[in-house]
């Protein structure tokens, strides 16, 4: 069991590298082929991979005394679950469009409680990433440009997708990929979660 923390960080590190890359791949598939059904499947996988990545980053920050990181991690995790679950809804939309039932899609999109319980709660994902970016900046675990990239990517994430702007979508994807790849490398290089960081001397409220 002594190797459990190390194994956890390795899994988190690998997922940190894969998750945003898979998200970028999903959006590329949609842009290049317009295949929304396949897009939802790949995007679902990206959100699943983000879960251990977020846990790893949260654990790394919390081991340095950042209690706020737990709030950010919980928010991002909840948003990931919402993001993964809403892909099922988007998949239904895609199938309905394929069979010529676009009017049904329009009707479903207009149901407020459906959108509120699936799509709107997805905002917790970028909100949590913003909090984690702030904690990462204060913790000085990585280059200061990394949390800045993470923060901007988190802001572009909902802006690009809600407005349907490809510049915002791919800009956010690339920034999140750059930030999470560096975090992933940092997680993979950690031999012991707390020991490598020393005694938690910084407390981020």
C-alpha cells in the first residue's frame, strides 16, 4: 500500500496529459467532419479522463496546505460529471437530427428544466478550474505562466462553446492542453505527494 500514492499520481499525471488532448481531438473531429455523434463520445471520454487529472492536481495543492484547492477540485469534478452526462443528451440530439426530427431537438432545447439540469451546471467545470488556477499560482508549484494559461483556458471554455465560436473553443482547448500537460509532467515526477513538497508551509485560504 506504500506505493498507492505514487500510483495514484502516475494515473493522475497520465490523465492530465490525455484529457485535454482528447478534448482537442473531439472538437477537431466536429470541425473537420461535422460528425456530432462521434464528437459526443470522444468528448465524454475527455471528461472522464479529466476526473483523475483534477483529483491529482487538487491532491498536490492540498498537500501544500491549500484548502481552497479542495473547493476548486470539488467544483471541477462536479462540472466534469455534468459535462460527461450532457454528452448523452447531445448524442440524442445528433441521432434525432440524423433521422430528420430536427423539430424535436428544437423542442427539447426549449425546455428550461432540461437545460438547467444538464447544460447549465456544466459551468462548475471552468469555475473549478479558475479556483485551481489561483491556487496553483499561489502555490508556485509550476511556472507562473501555467496557471495563467489554465485560467484563460477556463474562461474561454464556456465562452467559446456557448457562443459557438471556434476560435474560443480551440483557443481554450490549446491553453488547457498546455497547462494540464505541464501539470501532468509535474505529477509524474512526484515521488511522494507530500514529501517532495516538504512541510506545508503555505496556507491558501
